[in-house]
C-alpha cells in the first residue's frame, strides 16, 4: 500500500489484539496532521466534490507515510452519515461536516407516510458513485470504508432531530416501529455498499483508520450516550446486537462522557472492541483506566492519550495492555517512530493488562 508500506505488519498486530492474544501489548495510532485543521474536516468541508475531498485525504496520508505506527491510510466512504435522511426523501444541505438533512418525519403517528427508500434517489446514487470513485482512485494507495451505520436512536435523531429523545416517552410504540424499519434498512445498505468496498487481508478497514477482522461493523451508540441505561435496554440493545450478529462482530464507538454505560455495552455478544473517544470534552478515559477495565473485562479498548503521559506510564510499567492508544502531541516522523518503537516493545505487567 503506497501510503503504508508496512501495512501487513500493522494488520497482523491488529489481528492479535482483536483476537485477545496480546493482553500485555499495546498498539499506537499517531497522526502528524495539524490538530486545529484535521484532514477529516478539511475533506468533509469539500463534500460533495469527490476529487477535492480525496485530495485532502491524500495530503494527510502523505504526512504519515514514513510512520511505523498502527494508523492506516483509510478514507471515510461517506458524504456525511446523516445523508441517510436524504436517501429517504429529506432535503439535504451541505456544510462543514458533509450532509445535513432536514427533519423528515413530522408526525410520528404517520411516520410511514414520510419515509421511502428508492435506489434511484439522487442522494443514494451520489453516495454509491462516491464509493465507485474511491474504488478506482484507492487502488494500491489507500483503503476506504462504507458509511457509518446510522441505526437505532442515531437514526431517530437523524429523521426527527431533537424530538427523538421525547419520542421515546411520547410515542414509544411508533418509535419501536421506526427503529425496526431502520434496522432492516441499515443491514440492506451495508450489504449493498460492501459490494463496492473490498475486504483487505481477511478483514475490513474501520472509520478510525484501523483494520478489523472478518466482516466486523463499526457501530456508533452516540445518541444513547445522552440517555440512561434503561433507554439502551428498551430501544437500543436489540438493534446493536443485530448488527454485531449480522456482520460477525461489532466495533463499538463510545464517547467518554458515556462511560457510565460501559458495563451495559460490555454485555453485548460479539464485541470486537470498544473505542473510547474523548478529544471533545472530559471525562478523559485515561484517568479512569481501572474503572473501565472493571466494566469491560477482556474487551480490547481504544484510548486517547497524550504522548508524554504514554511514555511516562510505559517507563513506570503502569500502562495497561490489550489496548490501542490514540496518541496526541507528536510533531515529527522521527518522534512518531521513536514513540511507536517504544510502545511496540513494551510489555505490560500481567496485573496491568486491560482484562
């Protein structure tokens, strides 16, 4: 792979991590992009101009090409996850993060009158043509994904906007009907997209620019993070579990302000890993590693961490293993390779492994 000559070695490290064969080892994801103007935002600000979008992605990949860490050159294969609202008939506008659909379902009692999926829909065709464009341009150079699965409460948020959260109480029966519809649609969309997104070395690329095994699907539970565990049990578990079952495993994306739900999420079957992201706001997962370990057991994790803290914990032998660390504060390729070499050579004491 042009932008990651060591891709096969990186994939093998991921294979061992996700298989839970490396409880004392750590992987590191490093990116030399400017954190104030990250590649993903530069690219998504160009939606829906395919060529300009991928030019931005490739500029970022070129910065990281000399790195021997575990970050991979992977393009988000989407024009904004909520474009699914456009697939169903909503008018879409384009903004800094991609597609922004108007509120689609205006009356929950008549929700069926508002949603209609048509493979001739202009936004669906645009999205599928983007995947075809990526298939051609990526050859031998970089990987790419399908769009994020907008399922469960995330889907309701897409088609109902802020009313989604009161709908859980005002229209519980209709909400379940909408979520059942969304579940069927999501599975169909993923299968259709994957006809245009090839596997790589027995697995698939993930939105966090990593590799996951088999048919593993990236699952976001963002909207449930605004709610208590009872909402997930009543309106979420069924749909998240279905995705993990349908695709042979789920890689769960969780913002760290929803850490209180980890014990609930960890009881799902088929979890490949849980990725905790806390760049946006505290609490910071790295400050709660023992608590997280107690809730997630032997499930591998992704954790954000600053470079100096990573190195200090490695030096003290206190950095838990069984994890991918997303490292910030690295400013050069030489520094990145030094950090990656130290991390890859580290072995966590058994008592500090994240399991």
